[in-house]
């Protein structure tokens, strides 16, 4: 599995952005509206809603992958 830095959109709606750790962080992920939520680097930490195939396509075309988590990350804090 590719390693991703994961950002949670502030507001509690469960929207996340995953950016490969070897890629630049997109400008829209500003600290004002997004919070760093941790690293996703093992299948065991993958939340329901994260699709590895879709992530690969999203990164290839956009440089990031947006998804909505239906269950919290086991190793990341729950949405506030």
C-alpha cells in the first residue's frame, strides 16, 4: 500500500483528503479549513470509505484523493 498523509476537513462532515507522502501538499489544504489527521500507510489503518484503486486514479489525475470516511480511523482522532 502506498503511504498517504491524510487531512480532515474541519466541520465534522467526515471529508478527508489523502496525499501521497512523496507528493506536494495541494494549496487548498489550508490550515484554516483542514487539519492534518495522520498517516495512512498500512491496510489495517484504512477507514471504511477509502478505496485504494480510486485513490490511485485520483492521485494520478489530481495529485490527491478526496473521500468520506464512514468509520473513524483507528489510529487517528475522531472528527471534532
